[in-house]
């Protein structure tokens, strides 16, 4: 990878992030390390204190009609975070390039990954349909190792997109090879199919939530003889149980062989918890190969946080086409070139080629009958690629590059922490204990938390409203949210009494060595939201206003009857 940009990353922690205008940005090149850490600590403390004290302090809202208006809430928000105004270029990009978000009046809080194109690129300009940023994917029947060693550069279109992505992520083609995969799950499964578990038998994962992609890796690894282990997370804040994880990572000094594969996300895509890079360093020092799951990272974080210092053996990220309109896309699997010889040949699938979409149309429309079908498709593909490769423009990536890490990260930090603070002020009426409407899992108001949130809503009796129902009702209000499952939760003796009333069972069928069995997991089903760099204050406010409606004890019942009256399918409660 290219030389690290630690200065930009460090400055992002201070410039525009601390709400206290008296704090000065330290010169990292001149200040002693001790003072830098002290200033960082003060910055984080002041951020949390300002967030807690600025939004209607000592106030609880017990009626959805009593919550402040959008305008009043924004005035409090901008007073607490005056540097939010610096992110106005993002609002301008949203208005200019993603007008469909305003036209549809839909709030999208269920996107994870990075967008490639903007909606405005979908509009034909000067009658040239070649500007349409469309592509398809075709599956390739080839093993991961064979593709890495002999796959070549690919088509002109594929090569152009690959080069742009590697430039965006600041990943050097001298150090890493890249393959396109059908999706994130396919990338994880490909690694499991190719990793030498016969000699490096362990698979150690660090996820506080259930992941379809990770499950595909775990199932395949178990079939190939791997011993699977998982980190645990301490209740109630869901921090990594450090002592247990260190013990699992550490190896016997006498054993020199590689321990196995350490799979690590720098951030939870469900709870928003952030984890230290040092876990990767510790794993590498103890003989593990490292897979970095970067799918939940912000769009500029991988570029600016100096992955060259850690050099993971594998890196996985995902891209979608257009935010708020087209969530389809592909996964990207990067493999360090020095790691490729260690991989085993496999008959796996999941690798794809990127194909111009207009090529797919021509193959059916322009076949003259004089060529074979394959020859005609090849001609169409070559023609389409010649038209597309020269003008391919990943405008969403360009936008993020122009904004930089500081603006993108600080905007997300302000919005997610305001949202956390706002929902915790919603309390059920007529309860002496002021029972909270919302339970948040993982970090709450915190300077370095990620822009994702896991939560549950409880009715006035204290019973949880099913997250799937919350998701459906949100969709009626034109708000898209997700549903997740938190697991690997560890309870100390202090919280042992919480365990039985907190955890639920999630039984899933799995297949190992041709035998089907049921896998019983314990955890918590939650509603989830994720803020992309295009999210604005109105998006966060609308979610808050929607959640506040559950303060009305009859809200769910009213919604069910209203839905039935419109001749729609009834939602079971």
C-alpha cells in the first residue's frame, strides 16, 4: 500500500470534531505523545459532555406530540455542533447528484458499504446512453488461487473499475491482488475454501452480531476441518472481552507454525462499536493470518488510517451502485501477494466478471445468425467495453475523495450521537420509574463510535415490540431500517440475573459434512440503522419522530387497523 497518512487521520479526531471552540488543534509533529493523548482524552470527554448537556437537558418526552419540531431540534443541534455547518458541501452533493432522495421522501438507513455512482449519472445527457453507469456480473468457474495467479487484468471495463477502487482505497497493486465477487458472502466463502486449514487449523472471529457472510465462512471452514472460535462481548456495553480474546490469540512459544485465520472488523456494522487496530498487530505477532473485514468502515477510513502499517493478508469490502435507488453491486476481495502461494486450489464459485449492461441487451437483439452465439456475445462485449471503459466515472467515489476524511467522519459522528441522545429522552408516561421507550445495545454517546445503531423498542408494559414489526411500520413511514441479531454476549456475575431475561434462542439449520443439524444460538434480535455519508439531520430527526410514536400505547393497534382499512395485508402483532 502507499505511504500512510497518519496526520490526516489524527487531525480528523480534532478538527471540527470537538464541540468546544476553545480547544486548539495540536501539531502532531511537534507535540509530545503524552500531551497528544491528554488532548485527545479531553476532546472526547468534552464531546460526550456537550452532547449530553446540549439537547434538552433534564427533559424527558412522554408524548410523541410533545417532541420539539424539526426546526427547533436543528437549532439545538447546530448550537452544540457549530462545525456541522462545515459539512454543507455534502448537502450540496446530495441535492445535485441524489435528487431522488428528496423526490421520493424516503429515508434510507439500511445501506452498508460504499456507493459507486450518483443518481444523476442515470440521466442521459446529450442523448448519449453511454453515460449510464450500468453493469452486470457474470460468474466465472475458477478457483481463487487460479484467478489470482493466472486471471490477468480482465476486460478494459473491469480493469478501469478495479484501478479506480484500488486508488480510492489507497491499496497498491504491487502488494495486493484483487478479485470481484458476487457479494460479500461470496468473498468470505472463497477465503474459507482456499485457506490451508489442514496446517493452520483455527478460525478466530470477532463479531458481536450474526452475519450471513461470516456464517458462510464458518460453515465452509468447519467442513474443511477448522476449529472455530469466537470473541465474546461484555454486557451491557458489548465491549470485547479482552482477557479472553488475548488468551485465544496467544500461542505457545514453542510452536512456530501459523495458528490460523483471524477475521476482524474494525467496526461493528450492527452496534457501531469500534475496535482497535492493535488486535490485528497482536494476531500477526502470534502467527495468525489476518482477514480485515472493512465493509462497515466509512468511505474514507481505509484510505486514511494507514493499513500499510498492518498489511492484512486478506481484505474484504463491498460496493453498491447507487445510494437510495440501486443496492446491487459486488464484493471485492484483496489478497496480499505474498499470501497467495499459501492458498489451496479449490473448486469454489463466487468470482465474477464485470460486464457492460448494454452488452447484455445487444446479445439478444443484434444476433444476425451468421456467427455463433459465443462469437456474437464476444463481439458485443468488446464493442460495449470500448464505449464504456474510456468514460467510466465512479462519481460517488469522486465525491467522497473531494470531501475527505474529516468532513465525512465528523458529519456521521454528530448525527449518530444526536440520535442516541434523542432516543434516550423518550420515556413512557404514567410510570413512576420513567421506563425508557428504547434500549440501545453497545456504545451510547461516544466520540469514536461508528454511525450504526442497534436498539429495541418496549411498550408501556416493558415488553419488546418485535424488531420485524418495527421495520414494517418504519417502511410505512418511508423509513428503511434493518433487523439484526447480537450474539456471543458474556455476562459477569454482577449481570448474571440479566442473562435469562435478555437472551433469546435463535435456532438455525446447518449442514456439516453432508449431515444436517440444528445450530442453537443465544442472543438478542434488534432493529438496526446505519447512516451513510449522505445522511442529513432531517433523516435522523424523522427516525426519532417515528420511534416517538410508540409512546402512544395504541400506536401499533391503530396502525394495524389503518392498514387493514386500506385493504392491505394485516401485520400480525
